[in-house]
């Protein structure tokens, strides 16, 4: 069990895994694509498998080619000359990287602030490492009756300040945000940065959806704000950027005093990350600029988003229109289902959203994720109002899902 009493074996990804749902159910639940990485990236993976070196352990810091490629992409954005030996660490997915930061930095009882709803994995990763999660709400607009922007989910600066104690060690800033899709504004990040500096806190900038920002909205890296490089670790992911979530290749970028102990932890947890796919991720990052890959991909994702939001507009249910990431929160409080439906045990005893998502998956044929999982137990009732739909799927699949979802009415 997690320390808050939640059963470990019943994480939401296992309950709503496609393996538990009918084969013809369209998966808009766990966020992964139903299309392949780009050809040139896959080719690099094949080439890497054809070499001897790339089939063996890489340096625990990550393969040099990938660290160089990360530097190429991030140097101009961070306005730095990143040191590939000291300031970049390749990890087994962003998740392992974050876990290793917690292992390296958290002492028993250290508090870690996260905005709620939060990506559920943070809760386990923080508590496994002796940390105490502290939740600061992201407030949705009051009385939203239709479509509203993810930007309208707001932090109250006073609530954030009040959450800081002498035990606070770190704030997690996830932008673009899972599950809200919020892209934090420069002003919001400046407010968080000012508090981090005032109270000497580390910032974990989870930016794994950084290449998926829509409508001309600016993705601001908190590490670029004045005085913030020195206290920020930025998290990135090949899986999100190149439609390759199963590769488990991610990275951390930050000052040497954060990267060095995190490398020591990571080396003892996984030793190194899988080698051939690091080469593929490197090839991906090396060529994104000349291919204008992220620009093209973002436009495709915006189109995918609009298919699903078009359906929700028609249903007239309130939902959050995301400015980033590939998630839409749908307000399901008006969606009806029978109480005596044969729900599995894993879903009973959880929030109403768990039952609603199960019913929608089985009876309507589209899976989604209940959002109370992204809230602590005490606040789960706030999340019960929403189901999270992922739109990282091809256009035909999303059209088909929209057709089915019309039955929600
Ligand atoms: N980040 C992905 C999502 O939110 C996958 C999460 C997971 O499988 N743990 O859907």
C-alpha cells in the first residue's frame, strides 16, 4: 500500500489496461500512440542493433551521441553551453529519472509540493523515497458550463506560499500538465520561481510534453528564468516526442550538484538505460530541426484534439480544452450509468469516476482514465467529476471514438 492507504496493486493503468477491456474498445485511456515512430528514427534503431557496441551497456550517464543530441536541442532553448559530462543524464524513461532525483535528494520527512491534480506516479516515487507529498490545488473555473481553456485552471499564490514549511525541499512543476493540459504562463512560473528562491527550494520541471503545445502558446522553461538554472532539474522524454513511449528513454538536465548524485542513484537503480534506443532517440533529436518535425507533429496533434473536442461540444458537456499535452478532461457528472452494473471489484470502492469510466469503456467502447487517481485520497471527490481522454491516436480512430461517444448523451 501507498502510505495514504491506496492499494499499490490497483493503480489506474493496470485497471484500465487494454488487456482488461474488450478487444474492440478504443483506447483513449493510458496515453500512448497507435502509430509508429517516424521512419528515420526507426531506421536508426535498426542500425544501432546492427552494431556490437549499441547492444551492450552504455555509460550510466547515457550514450555520448544522445547526450550530444540533447545538448544540440536544449542549448539554444536554455541559452547555455551544456556540459555533456556534468549537466545531462539519460534515464530509463522520465519516470526513472524523477525517481532517481528523489532517491538522491529526499531525506525521511522532506516535503515535496505538487499541484493537484498531479501525475499519479509522483505520489509513489516521492513516498517510496521517504518524502511527504504536499498538495496545492489547481482550481478549475467556477460554474464552467461548456468548453474552457486549460489556462483557466489557476494556482492561488497564497495557497502555494502557505504550503511551504521548513521541511519543504522541492516543488514539482509539470508543464504542459498531465492531466489538465495546462501550459503554465511565464507569470505563473515567475511566481513559483520567486518562492523557490525565497525558500531555497529545488524545482523539478517535468516538461515531457514540451513538444506538444498548441495555438501558438509559448512553452516557458522555468530553468531559463533569472536565478533558476541553479535550482532546477528539467525532465524530458523521447517517448512523448517521437511516439515511442515503450522505449523508456528520457533525460534530466540541470546543474552538476543535482546531476552528480542523481547519476549515482540511477546507476544503482537501473545502472544504465537501454542502449540501441538511445541511438534512435539521438538520431531523432539530431534531425528535428532540419525536418521541422515538431512543428509538423504539433499541427497533427492539434487536429486530433479538435476532433475529440468537436464531439464534446456536440454533447454539451463541460470540458477543458488543453493548450498542451494530449489529454482532455471531460466533466462526467451528468453522464448516467446504472448502479447495479456488473462492475469488477477493482472499480468498486473507488470514486464514481472509476465506475463511469468502466461503464463507458464496456458499453460505449471507448476507454478513458478516472481523474480521482490524480488526486490524493482526501481530495479524490474533486477529481471524481472528470474522465481523462487521450488524443494521441490517428484521425480515423478519433473519428470512430467520437461517433461512439455521441451515445453519452
Ligand atoms: N504518462 C502516460 C499517461 O498519463 C502513461 C502513464 C503510465 O502508464 N504510467 O497516460
